C-alpha cells in the first residue's frame, strides 16, 4: 500500500513534468523537473483527486504552509500524513 | 483627423463600499473595509468564504418582475450605476447626440449568477426546463444593450472581456472613439457579479485567493479577495461638455494597452511597464507629473511585486516620489468591473486632493518598496494620475487622467 502511494504520487508528478516515472527521483525538487507554479497547482489538484484528500496550499505563500513541497520526497511524506489523518 | 479632448461628466457605482459615488468615496477616505463573510448559497462547501459583496441590496426595490426576469445581477448593478452617471451628466440623448453616443462596458464573466442558477436547476435538481430568457439574461453584452435601450444610445455599443483589465480596455476604447471624433459621448466602465457558488469555486481552484483579507503590497499578503459591483461613467467630448456648461470631473488624457505574449497567469514586468509608459506617452505626460497611481494591487505575491518593479522601471527615480495604492483592499477585486470602481479613487485624488489608502497593510515587503499610502488616506494635491489593470492572459491596460 505504501509503495503504491509513492508510485502514484511519482506518476502524477512525472506526468506533469512530461517525464517517465523512472526519471523522477525522490530527491528532485519540482523546479529540477521543470514544474512551474501552474504545474504545481495542477499536480496538487491531481493528488487531491487521486487520494480524496484536501491539501492546504496557497500559491501566494508556497513555503509557509504545513504542506512541504521542497522535494518529491517531502510531498510524498506530506501526502501520507494527510491520508493517515483522514482515516 | 481632428483630435478631441475627452472629459468625464458623470459617474456612478454600486459596490461593497456603497450604493453610490459619495458613499464609496467616503468609505475610501475613511479606509473602511467592505470585505466580509459571504452570504451565498452553499458557502459552507467553499474553502474561501469571504468577499466584497454588495450588502443591503434588494433587487425588487429597483426593478419590476419583468425586468428582473431579464437582468442578471451584473446587469442590475450596471443599470443602477449608469443612471447615477447619466443623471449627473445632465445629458439627454436625442437626435444627432443619440446617434453619436454609445456604450462600451467591461465584464469578464457576464451573467455568471444566471449560468450558476440554471446549471443548478438542470444538473443538480434534474429539471428539464429553464426560463425562456436565460440566454438574453446571461450574455456578456446584456448590460451594454440594456444601457443603450434605457438611454436611447444609438451609436457603437459592445462589451469587452479581458478578464481583470476589461473595464480599463472598455474605457480606453470609449476614450478613443470620442478623441477621434467618431462619438460625442460614451457610457463606459464595467460590472461583475460572480460571487456565487460556482464563481467562487472556480477561483478557489487556482489557489491564489486569501481566506482572511486582501493586503496588497504587505509582506503578509496571501492572496486576492473577490468583490462585485459596477462603475459607470459618462465620457464626453470636451467642447461639447463646455458648450453646455457641464461640470467636468476629470480629463481622460491618455491610454495604452499591451500584451505580455508570455504566460496565461503569471504577470510580466515588461508588459506592465510598457503599458504605463505608453499611457504617459499617449497623453503627452512627463513622468514627473504623475502624482498618484491606482494600482492593480491584487494582493497576490506575483502581481504586487511585478507591478512595483514595473512602476520602478517606468518612472526611474520618480517612483519613490509618487503615491500608489490599491483600493482592492477595501472593495475587493471586481474582476471585469474593477478598473471602473477604481477610477473613482483617481477622480477623488484629482478633484478632492484625497489619496485613497491601501488598507490591511501590516509589514513592508522589500519587493514592494514604494509609497503605498498604508492604511490611512492622505491629503495631497495631484495633477495627473494613472489607473493600472493587468489581466490574466497578459493583457494590460493603463489610463491616464488629468485635473481640468
């Protein structure tokens, strides 16, 4: 199940970056992958839809919220926390 | 081609700060905030629950049943503001004047409330029948058409939709039509009313909205807040206005529009700076003459820093001497109607010597290091002012006004 979540998030980010999932590593930042602010908002929407969660994210203050978008890994960790909180 | 001078001889509005110009300007002088909890259906399902809503408004107090079946809320606001403006101007449109007068209005969404109500009826409630006037009620030109009918305006009339710059584009085109001699008078400005479930939900999706307040230029800003309402003006050939002894509120001196040709949502410093510079050049205005700018100032991270950088580029050292404020902090962002309501602050600066403040200002942002007239209105004599509008889609429109 855990692996499934990781893979699904990476697949969403890869699709946004127009890459294949194998080219996306957990250490990458979204900027590394060429994802801009609009791409970020679209990725967050796709993740919310995929896991039926609500992600607290305001594009005006991307780094101040509880949802850490600094890397693929931090996004995976934050999404898992939101999924756990929902249960 | 003769070049005519263009002046404003009437103004009207309804917005979150008031139902007429006097009340609105008083609120701006006092730095009053018209933004509050939204009172709309299904607000509990919205993550953004505030807005600059028009309060204490009863459509039945202004319009009969037949009119209401044809007037979306954005049209109602337009007609109320237009009546104030035309009444103030004292113009009576008949004969040659009627043939040489028209209506150019801005709106981004048109009859959004009508779309929303009727989608709800057919999708949510499963109805298979809608009111026969849904189309003439929701169409973007409904407001412009009803103004033309109410006031017998038989010249060019149409609606401009350039998102957040709609009103400025509309007023700029009205200015051009009079300046070129094509028209003698134009009813112009804009209107918007998308504070309904679907309208706010769509904006939520972009994640640029604030959940608590609009704080333009403040380091603590966290997004825009939507407003609603209308601003409508009578633009008139100066000689025509003078010949009939009309009271002149201000002169429309210059206008420029540019396109960023870059990004669908992110603003561009170069595109904005070119529009600012272009409006001054168009009006033969030296940059040192500009005393006040009514900013686009949405309260988003991106707009405010880009706008300040554009002003710094366009004005050089003078950028530190002029005043720039965003009245969206008080009435919210009226989207397609915003430039029209904001033009009232420009007229107040020129006529009354009062600069409307940017309220909600908490902390300086080094990327917005201009005199943003924080929180409290200021007395100052200014001779030339600008009004900025920079829309999604990279479409920029800047007006220059002068005292007469």
